[in-house]
């Protein structure tokens, strides 16, 4: 057995596990990884940078016996049963005070259950969101750890070293108690779904109503990425359009089937939002559109029945590009508003004490939803840590007021052209309802009382009232 004592262990040497471990080693920590597949351990060692200490082993016991105490063992295995299996195998090998980290996209209720189970055994368990994909893991992800504070103290130096940095500040921070790490990552993914849906709607309008070529689309998104819409998702969107297809003479984007996959985190966000309850309509819509995309054959049949004709745009193109830009900018801001309002409510309801100013700060770099907007939100939460909704911040309100008319115009353009824009419309509807001091729910109360004697409250008197309608 080697005499080197390792600082960090990884279970699961798929691309994410390998890349994160190599990143850890590059920052001067001795890193060891376990995978049943011996070839993955070899791949890890071969990919290690010169002068770093990296080892791949094929038994858990071999890895655990070479770790410094308290042992830090991270899992990057598929969510669900595999996580429980690894915990079961690890437990007999660990001692009191050791730390298990689940870096996958686990459901927060599973994380809560695991924390309680391991608490009895005096082993710390941290649910930790990791965002940024393969390249993020290798060169700097955004990391969202939650759970045990004392375990966080042990992990902090390593995670701060390997995370992405924005203005020298690490994109990792303690996200709160219990399952806060996985909860914050779940909401991150919900926002990710919503922004991706918004971008795809704008693409749809540009392509089908304005007949923009892929080269023109590339130019527009590239230009947008150099301005206030700058974000990772806009950047990769610009990159996608010029890519040639290896298997045909098309651009690759035009050869890709319009059925979206999903691993569930967007759906979990919507389900949990309804349970809290907190309104999250743009994420709900994004999930629904991915679901609808799967009904390809039925959509084709419906198209044959209704023969919708997309109205081809004629007019001032530059003006419309600007309206779409502002519509996308503001609806994206509203998506973040919905997600952050959900975290604010969940922080209290689920007893997680989530520091929202740290959430927006660590989302500025490394993660999929990183964007310059996050800088504005960080300033807002620094001013008021318990801001229930970013739309209430004065500086943000000033931005919203400037863009509002163009968001409205963009939604009209979509409807007029028969191009679906559920996400953008839902963002506008959320905004209009959120900023309505009086909603039409008085009528809903009257109806409920009419057919079910459910009673209603009055504006001018306290108590419950019922009318024989
Ligand atoms: C990230 C991503 C990552 C992944 C999700 C979403 O932050 O790095 O969110 O976790 O892309 O699994 O995938 P689906 O679109 O398949 O749900």
C-alpha cells in the first residue's frame, strides 16, 4: 500500500468525477478516486497534470484506507438508488467525524433522509450542487454545499481553491442547513430550464417569422452576448448556429430532432414550488414545453389539421431585434425573480437559512445560469439580505421600467405571428399580476362561495362571510 495520505476521495470516475478530481489535484491536494471499472482509474491517472498526486483504485476499501482524517469522500454517481448503495458500502469503512459528500443532482428529500440516517452514525453528510458541466468540473465549477456547518469548515479550503472565481472571489459558499445545497441546485436548474425555453422561443420567432439564416442568428446572439444579455447560455447559443453537420450538408442545428430530454430537476422545482406554495409559472411552462416536444407525432397530426401559417415579418428588422432583445432580457430577469423568491420562501418553510446574497454571488461564475445580471442581484441582496423578490429592489425596478414596453411588444409579436411564446408570455403575466395590488381573485372567491359555500373575506370588515347567491 502506498504511504501517501490523500486529501480527497471520489467515488465514480465518469467524466464529471474524473474532471473534478483532476481540478482538485491541480490545486495541490492529493486526490484519489475509486471506480469498479479499472480502465476509468487508469484514465484518471493518465490525465493527471505533471507534478500532481493522483491515484485511481478499484476497491472502496483501498481508497478509504489511504485518506487523511477526517476523511472526505465525494460521490458523483447517478442520483437515486446508486447513492444509497455507495453510502451502504462506505459506512463500515468510515469513522466518526468523516464526511460524505453527494455531488450529484439528488432530490432534496433524499438528501434530508440521508442526513438523518448518517447523523446517528456520527458521519457528516453534505448535499452539494455542482454546476458547470464537464469543463466546469475540470476548470472551475460553481459549487453549492449545504448541510453540516462543521463539515463545511473542513471542505472550505479545497472547494474554494477549485471553484470558479469572479473578481478573485470563489464561486462556492455555504448554502444553508439540511438539504440546502441540493435545494439551491434544484432551483438553479429550474431557472436554467426557463431561460433555455425563453431563448428557444426567440430563436423560433427569428427563424420562422423573420427567416433569419443560421449565420444571421449567430451574429445576433454574438452581439447580444457582448452586451447586457451576456451570459453562458447566450454565448453557447451563438456558438451553436455555425456548427456544420458531419453527417449531412446542413448546419447541425437543423438536423437535430425537436424532442427535448430531461433528467427531472426542472419538474422537481415546479412540483416543490406548488407544494410551498410559491408561483413559478415560467419554469412550469418550460417543463410543459419539454413535455409537449416529446409528442412529435401528435404535433405533426395537429399541424396537418390546423395548418397554422406563421406570419412572415415585414418591417423594421432592427427595431424588432431590439424589442426581442429587451423582451428576452426582462423575461430572463423575471425567471431569476421567480426562482429567488422561491428560495426566499423555502429558506424559512424548510428551515434551511439560505443566504440569498451568497447564492447570487456564487452563481456569477462557473454555473450554467451565470450572467452579468447576477452582479446586479448580488448588489441588491447586499443592500437587503432578506429581499423577498428582486422586483422590489429600486435599482432593478428602474431597469424593469425601461424594458417593460418592449417585453409587451415582443409578446404581441409572437402572438400575431402564431409563434408560441409560453415562457415569455408567462413571465409578463407573472410581472403584471405581481405588480397588481388588486387581482381578480375576488371573483374566484365569489364563485367558490356560490357553488360550495366556501365563504369569503371582505375588504371592509374582518371575518368570514357567506351569501345565499
Ligand atoms: C449544471 C446542469 C446539469 C445538467 C442537468 C440538467 O448545472 O451543470 O444543470 O446539472 O445539465 O442535469 O439536465 P436535464 O436538462 O437533462 O434535466
